[in-house]
């Protein structure tokens, strides 16, 4: 319900509800059809609009996520990541660590010294 309708009180609100119900009946709109239409609108609003090959996604709402910002800064066209309803990597199971984003993402975790040693990477200045 809109803010205007929420701010109505008492008799004014009841008149508005009766008017809406009459218009729905005149138009042949059922409550189930209205609920489905609202649900479809919400699903469309929250649909994934951009994704990359790693399964990172963005709905287009909020700030551009870091993965997409970096790609665009590196010269990649944002249109390259648009889904437009076509099959994409977004339809496959997401890669480990990939996130659906409507804006901010935390910074990636840096490797620990233990994981670097486990992979044979030398640590320190006394090499």
C-alpha cells in the first residue's frame, strides 16, 4: 500500500478500500491475480541483471559491486555482464565465495602466512 493510503485513517481509508474493490470487480481482477502481479513485479525488481563467469551477480540496485567496478575500470564494457534473460554462468551453481549482490561486497580475504607456507611460498626478508 502506498504511503498516501497508509496515512489515511478511519472513514477515508474505508472509502478508498471500497472504491478499489469496486474497480477490481468491474475490471474482473481477483485478489489472487493481484497477488500474482505484485509478486511478479517484486521478482522482476530483484532479478539478476549482471553476472560474471565466476557466478558473482548484481541486481543493478545499490552501488556497483567491487567485482564489476574492477572489470569496468580495466576496460570491460558493463554490457558484457548483462544477463538479458539469456542463459549465463549465473544459471549454474555459483562458484565458492561468489555472492549475489545488490551493492556492497566485503573485501576478499588475503592468504594467511600458514597457507602461503603450505604452498611453498617463502615468507620474510631473509630469503
